[in-house]
């Protein structure tokens, strides 16, 4: 069993595909079973992929930083002048 990290862009409630105990819904980088959209909880992630929780934290931090940078580059919505 392999776990991959993919960008989950629909925040629907999902049950862990491994333990079926934990569930959550989150948009962003999440662990899934390879080749599927079967979500894996943090506890199982660590069992299947030791060090996976730390890896996911690093990936999420990089993703958040990228989004922030893109937001800064795109400027204010609508292209209106700054109100000052
Ligand atoms: Zn689980």
C-alpha cells in the first residue's frame, strides 16, 4: 500500500480508507492511497509512510507560501486603483 499527496480541491467529508475511524474534510494537500482518491488519516499516514506527517507539513507550508506569492503578484481584484 502506497500513499501519495494530492491537492484536494473539494472539501467533502471523507472516511479514512485504512482505519475507517477518522474522517474530515479539508481543501489542500492531503494524503491518498496511490492511484485513488481514497483519503488517509494522519494516524494511518504515519503507519503506511513513516515520516509522512512531517513530509505533509513541509508540502503544505510550501503550498501556502506559493499561494501567498501568487496572490501578491496578481494584485487587487478588478484592477482598481488603491484607495489612497
Ligand atoms: Zn485512518
